[in-house]
């Protein structure tokens, strides 16, 4: 599985390859496909893969059951990422401290009480 690739995309690609292999006479069993998928997932799925391997019989786990487990995990990861981004946006407003009227602009060195068009020259 490539980084950024969804579980659905990866399973579609993997099953297309497996089906072509079966068409050409390869005796590819579901358990072999399940094991290959588990080995090729990205690191963000390590926790769920360990959980699947510990709690389920890999020999009897169907491809659909595996896909559903991985899809649920992917949705949780996506939801957490979205919540983190929303929290960051809420607590770190864009341009904090650099809004209108702040920062160094044309009139940054103006003395308090001076108008924008004040003449700074000493002579008349």
C-alpha cells in the first residue's frame, strides 16, 4: 500500500491482480491474499493489524472481513485528523498578532498623537 492510498483503492488493485492470477491458473487462496495484505499495509495500520492477528484466526478471516476492519480504522484515523485540524484552527487563528493595524507598515515609526500626513521636517 502506498502512502496516501485509501483502503478501498488498495483492495481494488490487489483483488484485480489476484483475480488475474487465478484466471491464469494460480491456486491462490484467500488466506494467502489476507496475509499479503496484512504485510503490505502502511505503518499507520500497525495497531489494527496487530489487533487483528491477535484476536482473529487469520486462516478463517475472509477478505471482506479484513477490508471492513481496515476501513473502520481508516475512518477513525481520518476523523481524528480532521478533529485535530479543527482544534488547531480554533486555537491558533491565522495571523495571530499580525492582524489589521499591527506590524510594521508605512506608518510604523509614527509617534503617538501624530497624524498620518504630519510633516517630520524641522524647518518651515
